[in-house]
C-alpha cells in the first residue's frame, strides 16, 4: 500500500465522512422516531457506533499521521460510520418497512443473515475508502475460505439448516414440537436463530437444539395443521359389563370436561380383550396442548365418577390376594349402618315422613347412592325421568331459563335437601338443570322403587298428593306474599292424585 494516508486521501475521507455523518445522524433520527416505544432499544447499536466514530475523529488530530495508531483510527472511524449507516438502514427496511406490511415478523435468522452481509460490504467499503488494496486480500481468499470452512463446518451446517427451516417452515415460534422419541423432548418453540432453536418444555426447562440436529430429525408438530390435538385414555373393565354400557357412561363423562374441545366429538372403541378385562380406548381433542396432562387427568376423574354411578368397576390385574374372614354379624352391621343413613335422608323429605318404619326401610334398600364431581350435570331441563334426589353430602346449584331463554342460577341445594319430587310422582319433565358444585353424594329413588311402596299401600297416593299440593301452594304463596287458598289446594290435590294414579297405574 503506497502512501495510503496522503494529504489528498485524508482530505477526501474527511469530506466523505462529514456527508456520511449527516446521513448516519438522519437515519438514526428516523429509526428512533418510527420505531414503537418498546422497540426503540434497537436504535442503541447504531447510536453507539456513531458515537464511537465521533470519538475516533476527535482522537485523530492528536496522533501523528505516520503512526499505526493514526491509521487504525482512520480505518476504524470509516468502518464505524458505515456500520452505523448499515445498521440503521436494516432497521428501517426490515423492522419498520416490512414489519408494518407483513402479517408476521420476519424470522430472526433472515434478519441476522442480511445484517451480516451488510457488515461484510461495510468492511470492504471501509478498507477501500482507506486506500487499502483489496486485490491482495482476494488472492488469498481461497485459502482463507478453505480454512474457515473446515473450522466452522458444524456452524455453517447449522446456519444452512436454519435457512432450510425458515424456507420450509415445518414449525413456527409458539408451536409445540417433538424432535426425539423421548416424551420429555416435547416443547414450545421460543426462538429460531441462525445457529439453534430454543424450545421450552412443560418442566419450564429451555433446550437449545442445534438447527443441524433438527434438520436431520423427524419433527412432530402438535400445533399443525390445527391447534386441536387428539388425546388418548385407556381403561379396562371386567368382561361382565356390556360394552355399550361402558361406551355410554364414558362418553357422557367426557362431555363438558375442562379443556376438552367441544368442536370435536369424542369417541370410544373396544380396543382389546386382556387377561383381566376388556380394554377401551377413549379419544378426545384439546386445543390447550400446554395443559394436556392436566386435561387428561380431568377426563380420568370424570370417568371414575361416571363408572361409579353406573356401578361399573375397573378391571384389575391378577395378583396375590390375602383373604380375611368377615363374619355375618360384621356384614349385617355395615349394611344396617348404610340403611340407617338412607332412612335418615328419606325422613328429611316431608311427603315421605308419613311412611312407616318398615316402608322407609324397604324404600331405603331399593334406593341408590350416586357420586358426582364438581361441574357435572345431575339432571337437565327437559329430560324425562322419574327419580327423586336427596343430597346426602355436598351441594348443587339450580339453573332455570329466564325470559330470554338463557339459563341462570336460581337457587342452591345443600346437604339434607331434595329435588325432583314431581318427576318421581308424576313423571313430568325436568323444569330446571341441576349441577354439582362440589363432589356430592346423592340418594336416588326411582319410579320402580316407589311403585312397590304404592302397590302395597294405594291409599298413600291420596295422602301424598295432598302433601305435594300443600307444599306447592306454600311455595307460590311465599313468592306472592299471600295466604294459602284451601279450595286451590283441594283442586290441585285432585289433579295430582289423578296424575299419580295414571303414572303408577294404580
């Protein structure tokens, strides 16, 4: 390099840098003004470069023109100025120009690659402006390229794999992917850069996966083509239970479970005949893949309660069983205790309190105990059923349609309370929906169980119709703040008696 820093060259550089500094300052001001407030930190880098250029220009007169330090300051000031202009230009084009026109931001790897190319040209331009001949550099570029290629082989592989990912787009930021057979290698994509992809697992652990590894792996994207993902739950039931009964109970349990997609109909198939029982395969969908384990657990809870109410047990593997003799006296005491609890619950129903002890005992033996979890529908408005429910423990809420046809809560039913008396006695459809507010145990008295009582004592129908008529009259009088009308009670009693006799074929 012959006299690279002659007076004429230095004068040309000073003139060019004055213009370049003005351009850099204008671009920096435009970037700061056009970027959103939360993104203005991106303007720090070109601002620091421009400040460093200014500092180099201030130090240059303090050094002798023939020293190496002076040459470094000259080349460095030009390089910093051009780098500031290049960085501001990239921000204006990609973050401001394309960012406001594209539906999604450009991938980080694309922006980094473009920025790197800009910096390469900036470096060459700075060397050329400083009067350094590029010919000698280019003659040795083949050797340099070979050395760099061998030393950065893996890094370049990750770079090109990252570019392939951006072009093919097998996944995007925010998608849930699996890149290994290990279930722990499932995570949500946080970032895709030029070297690696950052993934966050359900354990809140960040995994940095080289793009080269992803380029060779079979990637499972759980977020595409739609956000709905099918989940599977397996259960085993003894051979003595009809498959259709299991299908009906399980599908009813899944409906409305938290996290289960209502847009996709769940289904169940008889999967296998195992040694311990029949295996069933339940398939349902969820759009909340990040909570998939919690959703699976909620579904299993619902299945347990549903099968418990249907008196369906789970099949168990064959194991060593240790038998303990239970005396007849112990069994009778346990049976008597359960019967006593049901009789006590039956006595809390006003129109059943007139039954004799023997009649209550027979009715208690025919009643059923049912468990419901929080949020499950016990009865639905419009359903035709003939069961009376008594809340042994827990609580439920009553929903009824308003004038607009929308269901709203109109009451609560706590322990010791009952509902469904008109459905039991007359078979009329439910006029409200009742939903369990917490895990609740209910005693259900069905039509057949009560028919046996009325068949033995037909005169009870007349007495009970009178009690029901008085109860309805009191409720209406309370709502209207009026007094009971004996004639209305008598008329209502006759109507109810007619319906009860017809319903029970008395």
